[in-house]
């Protein structure tokens, strides 16, 4: 049997997790077909994105986690260089400099850093696992801070917050003292006015429009209102696939990417949303379960951090389209159209599967 | 830290985080439940409003026709260039862009901003109206260059007779804030969504409800770019009703022509039903100027003119009736059995008040000799009526004057009618807090003093001499159902004694016979005209001064008045004429009346 190549290829795949993923990807494609108003070009691209992501997932699941450990600092350095590259040679879109053009596709390094920071931090704590103290934590903070500041300057507030939280989760799980968390939390609270004044005007407006979206229906709050109308008018059962007026009549912006959840909510209603929530929850729960089964610090920390990154991406996207938080540019993992997001999300799952499969390989 | 301790530590913290996940998922789900289930109806209607657009379809206004179907007010298809005020297009750029197609003048720009300030519903607004075919063609050919300028075609009101009949036809103007307030009060505002114009004067104003009609609408589904996806529902408008007036435009033209350059008013009625057959107020104006808001130059010219062309003299012009009041005064005397023929006086050219030395002159030096009531009307003997008035007294006179409609609106279907004035002791006390002198009674009896009438009142009063229908009322509209209205005092014309009336009519028929004050107009007619001339003083003569028409400037000359009906036996036409500063009634107003009678009685019928 071992000679049978497909079996060997898939032997590391967790079947439960993969089934859930495929179900979610299918729902995503169905929603995208309606959201893009049957743009088959775009759907074709998304299928290619999924295939690339799946390929990477399978490859990563086969890789020995020791290699992750070995390459973590290099990946981190490459990510930093890419971010620098963005700052100098990146191209602008929608007023922010987030992309660089590599040969035939546009790469968003801030998505890649979502993987490299957890790896780097896990590497750090794994390496010093027997003498974790305030020095380790300080170093960890520094590793986290550098890319965050660079992303903040793009400017991409959403991703910066997401990444720093994911990093913080690792530091938290690695045993940062609760006293320190309490004190620094208080410190951040005191620094809020200063941070506020450092935000771009449009970022301030987004936060303000969250407090009262009606104050400027055609300005900053417009997207938020249209999105809430889309979800709200979907009702309990939804308007049916491709019957969402908000979507089909273009009242909703960015239907294929950031606002795809609103499209889903409008067309499939509350019932559909509960379904999606259950699938997401199961995926995350399965990952947490796998993390608990792991045997070493490195694996646990990475898995927990990646799970949290996935979770917070889901949260940030759904919270913004349902009007809970400001509109920030954040795709919905596994569903939104977009190559980088899809590939990176699937890669994360691939890493987790590898860590889970090889859980006994990395001995302490 | 050993592995076991770390694992314990790690698991605890991981579970804690997972608890937070669940908590946050729950918050998200609650928020979505709130949006989709609790607030579903709100968002559902918001979604519908997003895509539903109602476009009003304005009704086409009814036409105004004369009795023979001649068009007095119609709707013409016009092309306009319009801007969307929401887009805040720079007017200077628009002006420049259009240089080669049509010239946008300063006046156009001014008018646009005025229209913008008064615009009552959101739509595009005209920057240039009445484009020629060439201009339209040029614009269409270059349309792609001007995405923010829209070519629209719509029906615009047009008055083909221009100055002719302007006062009774009236005109439309753009709906302003005052109109909106009024329409809202009348709960009519919804009917005007999509309409720019509303009747402001004349029949256009009075019959606004019938002429306007009811708007329809199109319910459209639009996308976020306002592009129409489909038509959900179309409700056709109910167009305005065409209305036919009693006016006989041929007679109207004759009347206007007969007036020539004189100022004044003329109204001709059918005595049998009160139908207004001709209606002249001179000088006149071109109603077409008003349709889209009159420009300043024209407005100043019309409004500041000494000749007051904008005043509708037939219903708003107040004139002392002069001797045209005498037939009614005489009737009052007969009803009170005063001076009934064969009673007569010897007129020496003046009247002396009883118990006073004060005298009142007759218009004819030396007097008319022996005068009875009939001759007094025919020759308009002042001396006879001074005495009659003093004997009769004001209260008894006023009873008859009121019965004939003096001092009260006729309720003609034309707006802004004035009620005129019948003076009395009580009125003077209240108004001036002054005593009434007997001398004032004497001059009131010859139509001078405080009494004021409108031409339409004079015409109606004359018609009432012939027709004793209590409900007789002048009206413009042909198919006319008198709405309920009440005179302030009950009027009962059936109380008129036929013998008395015949005496008055005999006097009036003699006016156009030899010796009468308008004898010359009766000489050449094939039918009998009954009439009464009148002269109203504009300029008070000082004691001892002699009125010499040739020496006075035009505007101080007396007003000439004339009331008449013909044929005398079976009257078919009644009219009242006032020629401002026309001098003596018989000589200027009389010939005008004759031309109108000739046209109506000889040619038209």
C-alpha cells in the first residue's frame, strides 16, 4: 500500500478536517458565483487558487515539522524583506500600499507574515523552552513589533491588529505572567488617545462611523449600512441563491471579496449563517483538539496561534460586515475571492496537519 | 519549566482562549439574529427603498377654448436643456461648453438659480428653454461631450392669442414656496409632484383643479448606479380637462379693436344666463412672458407702468359709477312712490338744497326745462336726481342697489374680484368717524360721492334689469354649475315690479334716441339700443372752476362709462364699458359699444 502514491500523498491528511474544509470551499464557490453575478472568469481563478492552496496544504502536511523549526528564522527574515520591498516598490490600490508584483501574480506579504510570525515566535520559545523568562518575552515582543509597525505604515490597520493579537496569543500561551498582561493592558488603555491621534483620518472615520453609521450614509458609513441592509433583508430563510437584490443591483460593494458574507447572509438567511458558523466552529474545534494532542512546545504554540489567526480573520470579517466593528479590508478565510488569502489559509491547515501527524517526531 | 507543568499551563490557557472564541461567536450570532430576525422588516423595506424609484408622470394640462372651439391656451412641445442640481455642475463650464450650440445668457443663469431655489421636488431643472430644431440637432450630435447636460422635451403652456384676452385667460408660473404651502394645506400637494407650473391668475387659476388633472407614476427597479433594471408598475396620469369658455373670440377681437388705444374695461354678458361673451381689460400684456418666470426688464415695464396693464380692470378696477347709477336710483324712487310720472320738475340748471342756500349744478348749463323721470334718464338730468335722492334718502336707495348687486362681489369665476362700495351713514361714521351731510345724499344719487363699482358689477346690474332670475351670475365657463354660495343679504329680484322696470327701460331706450345723451349711436343702427351714459370725475374742480376737457392732461380727464343692452325689446347682449380718462360717456364709450353690438347682432348671429 505504501507504494501507492495517492495514499502516500494523503496519508497525513486529517479526514475530518479535510471534509469540513471541502464543504466550506464548496459553499464559498456557490456563494461566489452569485456574488460575482456569474463571472465565470473569476470563479475559474478562484478554483485555481483553491487548487494551488490544496497543493501547498498537501505538501506542507508531508513536511517534517523539524524543517519548519529549522526554516522559521529564515522565513521570518524573508517576510521582513518582502515587507520592506512593499514599502519601496509596492503598488498602491485603494489608497494603501499592500501588494508587490512578482512575475505573474500580485503578492500580499502581510498575509505571509501571518504564518511566519507564529513560526518565528514558536521557534523562539521552543529554543528557550527550559528558561523562558522576561528576556524571552521581550525578544518575542520585539520580533512581533517590527513587522506590525511596517504593516501599520502601509497602512493596514486591520491586518496589523490581527497579527499582533496572534503573536500575543503565543506569548500568552508561552506563559507570560498575568500581572504583566494586566499592567500592559492598563498602559495601552492610557496610550489610546495618543494612538488615536496617530491614526489616519480615514481610519478615525471608520471607527467613528461604527458608533453612528447613519451620520454619513454616502461616506464612511455607506458600506456598513448597505451590508447591514443586505444581511438584515435576508431574514430567516434568505432570498434564495442569486436573488439578493442588494448584491445583484450593486448596492453592496466588493461582493466577491470582503463583503461575500453579506451576500451569503442575504441569499441564505439566518439558517444558512448558522450552518456556516457550525462548520467554522467544527474546523476550529478540531484544530484546538489537535493542538492539545501535540507533544511539544513548538507544535502547540504554532497550532494555537494559527487557529487564533484563522479565528480572528473570521471574526474581523463577519463583525465588520454585520456592523459590529469598523470596515477594514479583511477577507473571509476559505470563502472570499483572493489568491493570497486562500493559499495562506490552506497552508496554515497544512502546517497544523503536519504537526499533528508528526506529533511524536519532535522529541523534546 | 518542565514539560508537564508547561502542558498543564498551556492547556488551561488554551481552553480559556477557546472559551473566548465561543463567547465571541455567540456575540456575532446574536448580532446577526438581531439583523435578520428582529429587525428583518426594517431592513427589508430599506432594501426595497434602495432599489425602488418612483418617477412621476405629470398630467397634460387641459386646454382653454372659446365657445366655438378656438384655442386660447394650449400646450406646446418644447425642448429644454436641463441640469441635475444634485451634481452641482459648474454653470460657467456649462455656458462655455454650449457656446457653439446655444447662448446661455446672464438672464438664463439667473433664472436657473431662481428656479433652483424654488424647486419643490427633486428633478433636473432647465438652464435653457425653447430650443430651436437646429439647436436640438446640434446638441444631439454632440451629446456625448456633455454627460451632465440633459435634453428634455415637455409640454409647455402657450397662449396663441398673446395679449388678447390675457386678463381672463390668466397665466401659469412656476410653483413657488407659497403655492406649495397652499397645496399642502388643501391636501393637493401629491397631485403636483412632477409638475412645475400652476395657474396664477384668470381662468387658469380659477379652474386649476379641472385643468391640472392627476399625475401618474412609474415604479422602477434601479441598481446602485441608478440604471433602470425593469419597470415594476406604470400608472397612467389622468390628463387635465379641456374647458370651454362662453367667450366668443370673434366678439372679443372686435371689442379689443374697438377699444383701440384707450385704457379701461368692457364686459359683455348674455342677459339670459350670465354667460360672459367678451371681456376686455386694457392695456393688456403678453401672458407668454410669465410662463417660466418673467424677466426683470419686462416685469418692471409692466409693473411700474402708469397704465397698470397687470390690473384686471373688469373685476378689480373700482370706478365711481357716475350717471350709470341713475336707472337704479330711479327704480328705488318708483318703488317708494316718489316722483312717479307724470310728476315733473322744471330744471333751470341747478338744484338748491331744501332749507339751505347750497346749490348743485346740472351738467347742462341752463338746464333741461321740464323733466319727468323718463326724460331725466334719457338726458341724464342731474337736477332731477339731486332732489330725488334727498327725498328718497340713503337707506331706501341702498336696499335697491344691494338687490342689484352693488357693493358685493358678483362671484364671477375669475379670481381677485373686488366688492366695490355702497356708502351709508353708518359706513361713514365707522370709516371716517364723520357726520353724513345731506349734500352727500344728493351727489350719491347721481353716482358720484363714495360709491365705487367694478365693470362686472355694472354689467350684472344691467342684466338684472332684464332677467329677474335670483341666481343670475356672470360666468366664464360654458358648462357651468354654480357652486353653492350665499349672498350676504337675501336677494329677491322677483320683487321687482314690471311696471316700474318698464318705466326705467323706456328711459334707457330714449338715451340712444334724438335728445338722449347717446343719440348719435342710435341713428345708424337697425336695432334699438337701450343704454345709460355716465361720467366719473377723476379730478375735483375747485369752486368756480370750469371743467374744460381740452385743457386737462389725459390722466386727469373724466372716466367715460356706459351700460347698455340690445335689442331693447328682447335683449341678447348686455354690456358695461369704462373708458378711463375718456371724457363724456356717450362720446367715447358709446361708439365702442355700438361696434360690439353691431358685430354681435348683425354679423355673428
